[in-house]
């Protein structure tokens, strides 16, 4: 797949054409600010994201849900 690099101004003025390149040709667009990549536009796969899935790089360690409430025994005793 081809990667297109554009600066912020170019991305703002040609967003429709950039989206068309992603949509029709599967290209990736990297948006840069001051020459440094800050965002990426990629084709949508239709898959839902599961942010709490097991990461194979961690050897199957299950990442816990950071927004889950703590059990009562995890709270310190009231003073």
C-alpha cells in the first residue's frame, strides 16, 4: 500500500481527495505538523475495536479494565 504524507494545510485544503485515495485505493495518509507525523488516515475495516483484548506481545496476559470498580477489600480502612 502507498503512503501519502501531507502537511496540515495541505490536508485541510484537500481532505476530500485524500479520503478518496484512502477509500478507493486503500492508501494511507499521514498528516504532519512541522514535518512530524501527528495523525494517520487509514481505510475503515468495519471491525469494532476491543480495547481490553489480550495482547499477544504480553504473552497472553489479560489486561484488566481500568474503569472497573475496586472491590471493597481494596479500599483502606477508615481512620
